[in-house]
C-alpha cells in the first residue's frame, strides 16, 4: 500500500524541525544535562533518533494524523530519557495539534480527554509522592506539551467547522434564491404569455377570418363590412398591445397599471363577438368576487369566444356566469362537429393551456371538450366549464 503524499507545508515543517534540531545538537544545547537523573542515554547521538522519527511524523501530520501521533508518542518518550532536544518537543506539540485538527472527530475528542487526564495525573501523582512544590512543574510541562496543543487544535477545529457550515448555508441560500428567481421568471413569462394571448388573439382571429372572407367573396358590400371589422379589431388589438409593451418597458414602476377587466365588461365583450359574426347569448349576474377570480373569469369567456369564432360550427354560443356554493362558475358552449361554411383561423392550443393555468392558480376545476347535447343539430357541443373558488379558504 502506497503511503499518502505529504502536503508541501508539512514537508517544510519536517525539514525545518530536523535542521533546527541538528543545529541545537551541534551547538550542544539540550533540555537536560548528562548528570540529570532521568538521562539514561547521554551524548548527542541518542538525541538524533527521536528527532529524526519526529521529523518523519511531521510528514504525516495532515494525511495520517493518528498514525503520526501513535509513532510520535514513543519517540517523545525516548527523548525524555536522553539529554533532550527542544525541536523534538516542539514537533510533538504540533503533531498533537494536527491530530485534533485533522483527525476524525471521535479521535479528536479522545485525545483531548487523554491529554487532560495525563496533565492532572502528572500534577497530582508526583506531588503526592515527593511532597515538594517543585513536583507540580511536571504537570505544567505535561499540560504545555500535550493538553495545550490538543485544546488549541479543538478550538481551531470548531471555528473551521463553523466557517464551513456557514459557507454551506450561504451556498444553499444562494441556490434557493436562484431557484426562486428562476421560478419567478418562469411564472412571470407564463403570465405574460397568457395575457398577451388573451388580449390579442381575439382581435387577430377576427382579422384573419374577415380578411379571408373579403378576399374570397366578390361582393363590394361584404368586403366593405369585412374591412370595417378588420379595422376595428386591428385598432383595438394595437391599443392593447401598446399598453402591454408600455408596462413591460417601464423599469421605474412609475407607470400606473392598466385596469384589469371585470365581469361588468362581459356585455361589451359579447357585443364585440356579435360584431365579428357570432350568435351569442349572455346570462351573467356579475356578482362581487375577488379581483383575481374576476380577471380569470373574464379571460376564460374571452378565450372561449375567440375559439368559437375560429372553430365553432354555425349555431348559438351560450355564455353563463353564476355564483353558487362559494364558487364562481363559468360555462361557455358552442356548436361542435358540423360542417362550417366560410374561413377558419388556425389554432395552436395555447388558449386551452392558458385557461387551465389560470384556473389551477386559483385552486379551481377546469373542463373543456365535446359533450353530448340532444338539443343541438349534430348531437354534440363544445363545452368549457370552470369553477373558481371565491373565498380564501377554498383556494388553500
């Protein structure tokens, strides 16, 4: 098994510690004299063994901190029975510090407890045996060499972990903010698409149908009527487009928003559909409902009339708006399945998607499709039905 490659900084520490220790040995500066009672091996050569081992342990301080501590502990014990070297002691304190800082969390906790107990034992046991105040210095030395580096490493580790947690929280916050921004942009784009389609599609559909009729029928009177309808729808569509563009281009927010359509405008909407050639009946009580519900109901009726103008067979279109059981019900029916005379306007299906989205945003129900109707000529009608809650509790 290949040994892990040491970190560059650890190599510098190991080389620096080894060279510093050799310098101290060369000038004969040790931590104890040869006559000290605990000096079992005097002379310079025994000092080099723990010094070299400790310098090698420094290479593992970051990649294998527990192994470095397990090897360095016997080396510092050997250094105690020699004349000693200050560089060896300093490198051991760094190894203890690195074992707490870079090692596993469980090992870091155990090292703190063990060094703390050794410090207490090194203070009380010698004093209890020798009964002299100088014996307390042994505990001080053990605390400085073992417990102080471990405690320092634990403090630094806590700060590092706190900084990493703060960084992760900042990244998560930024990610959530980006997701919220993307969702807001997507929702706003969908809302703009619905509004643009609902405001302009009705006028453009009428223009397409009547322009086709004017080109296909060689009758001056019919062409004149078609051109009148085309001009009216083009002017209205252009005005609504300009209002929407003005709102989108205003970046200051000073422009007053255009008043949202209300259910009171259904009569005008139906009159416009009749002008475009539809046979429409309206049954609406126009109750007082929240603005979002009122806007959604108006747009559903508007889009349903546009679809009837483009696709419905000859016959009567019925519009009914009523409030019952805490809900606003919008129902629009038109002939379906027969052969339609005259031009048709192409459809993309965006209208049904927009109506369904409006209803879903309000927590309502939406249905659209052919249904059986014995009263119709072909036995089928196209029915659009939307149920919109008008109270906050129903929408939640």
